[in-house]
C-alpha cells in the first residue's frame, strides 16, 4: 500500500476534475490506496459530486480525502506517489517535501489522452527536474504500449446488466423527468459551443425516425436554444418535426454513465465523457476541445485513424466525414444523413472496439503496477 496525492487544477470545464476524481475513487475503492485529491476549484467538484461541501478545506468523499489546494501552499507531508494531473504546476514547497523524504516520492505527470503514435514512445519516460527528482510522463491511451484508460473492474458487467433491463433505463430517465416513448430513438448531447449543431439538428428533425434528444445543462445549450428560437429551462421541451428536445439537469458522474447507457447515440466532449462513451458501447461522436492553430484536429485525426483500422472503407469514410464536420470541417447535416443509414454496422464496430479496449490494463491498475515496479 502506498499513499497517493493527486493535484488537479480546474481550467474552464469539468474534464480535469472528472478524470482525477474518477481516478482517485478507483485507487481508493478498488486498490485500497490512501488518496488525497487536491483541487483548486471545489465549485466544479460539487457539480459532479453534489453531496460534497463546496466550502470545506478538507472532506472525505467515497474513501478519498478531498482537499482544497491552498494558494499559497500550506505544508503537508508528501505522499509516496504524487500525480501532477495535466501538467498543473506543483507548489515549490511541496516539491521540496518530496525530496526530503527518506525515499523520494514517485512523481508522475498524468498527461492528456491522445491516440497520436508518438505517445507510445514517450509513455513512462523520466525527466530530471531542477529539484534533483525525476518526473515520469504517464500517457493514457488506446494501445497496450500506453497507460490505458480509466475503467472500473465491474464497469462492463454493470453496463451489460443495465442495458439488458429496459425497465432500469426507464426508471433512470423518469427520475430525471423524462417520459420516453416506445418508438423514439434516444440521443444525448454534451458538447462545447458548436457551429455544426444547427445543421445536424435540422437533419435529425427532417428524418423519418422519431428522436428524443436529451441535453444536460452545459455550454452547448445556448446553441440549442438559438436553433429552437426560445429559452429552455431544465425539464422544458421543444418539438420540431421528428425531433423532440428536452433539457436535463447537470448530472453527477455516476448518473452520466447511466445516461450514456440509456441512449442509442451519444455526442460527447472533452476527455472524461469521451472515454465513458466508448465504454457505453454505443455509436458516438466526439467534440474535441478546440486548441490554438487547430492542433486539436491532429489529435482527432489520430484517433480516427486508430479507431478505423480494419473498418469497411466506405463506412470509415462516412464516419470520418461526420466526425470532421462535427468538429468544424464540413456539413454535419449532410454527413449525418449518410452515416445514419449505417447505424447497425457502426454499432457493431463500436462494440468490437470497446471489447478490444477491455483486454488492456486499465489506467488505475497500470499506475499501481508502475509504482510497484519503480520501488
């Protein structure tokens, strides 16, 4: 058993805290490791863990000690393993404490998720720091040569049981104020502001298949409201042709999984929901976080290249066209109409992809093993 400190600096979304909170819980609950999660924005944490106290300097949640990251830093004993999530900068005093230990801390920089080929060659490499400590770069990823993805040991079994029981999905959705209809396809929408949205909504509405679009509160809601021509509060609906849209409350992490499992198609954003959509085993599209000089599109293309290996060429072309349009390169409505016709093939492919991913070591187990091998 080792003590773990995970440092999370919340930038402007919920991806950073979403990943680190999920990782902290898994290390504590599955691997029985004592974990402290240092967070500099408890308001963001409370959104995904509603029972948390947004004013507490320290609190215990799900077997994790969640601590407000003090600025300036106030002393705390350095842990055996220290995770610097997404290149956030550790306090200088804490780095000094890491070096003063009889055995220095294992210092890990948990990097952003990427399918780019160079990740494999950089995963696990050390870098000597000015403090005299080595920092190791730990890359999540989609291949055995990377650090893997966050996946609880019972996740797939829980998902399968939920999806095999239609009543479970109905109970969950009804708890959110949704009244599903038997003939409706269900789609969830979680995205950043998206110029492609209106064209896609037009295409879905004009289609022949009745569709229920569930939109949790978030940044894309303003675009939905512009398309609808009216403001929409939580619980409110708007209908246009074949499309019925309903706004949902922002849900806790565990409930977001259930939402993904309850839908036939999921539009997701960022990193945490991107991974969870893959574990849902349902067709999905990823809105990648926009970066300067369109660097994010290189990451999008890298994932599509890996994801599409072995896929029927015409289906792969339709898939790439829609994902690209969703991320600003093309007509999303036109691309959707082509891809929608091939939904059964797409669903089968994603199921196969997800099963291949489960054969790899998950991120939390890989981190524990990395520490054990480092000792």
